[in-house]
C-alpha cells in the first residue's frame, strides 16, 4: 500500500493490489457519525434563553439545509435530530461562521 498523505485540504490514498487490475468504479463513503442534515429526518433548532432551551420548532429536512426565521442572536444553539444521530453539540455564530463547543 502506498503511503497516505494528509495535507490541510488534500488527502491521497493509494492501494497496491499486488498485480495489475482494471478498476471500473470507485465508491467513496465518507466516515460519519451520522449527524449531518439528511432529507427525511426530523430536526428541532433550540437556543438558550430565559435560563432554558427555547424551541424554534421542528422541521423535516427536504435537503441538506434547514432554514429558520426570527432566530435570536448572541446565544448558543442546539440542533437536535429526533430521527437519529447521537453526538449532538451546542454551537454559536461569530462573524457568520458556525463554532462548535
């Protein structure tokens, strides 16, 4: 097996089959803890307010993006997946970027 190179934005993986082979397809399956936004899953966005978690409502994802309106700023958020996924965490936003804690 060729060495694996890990760089900031480039990952290379080499495989030595031991003899010449014809590769007719490649399948890439990213490693995941299954906590991305998946179509068909039910999510609830919450924020910390009034000394408790306040819900902004539940939604069923139809794509890899969820949209919520009237989200308060300057607080912490929690996106709960009610369908699956176990490694949830809180996050904030700073200068338009999501920061996980």
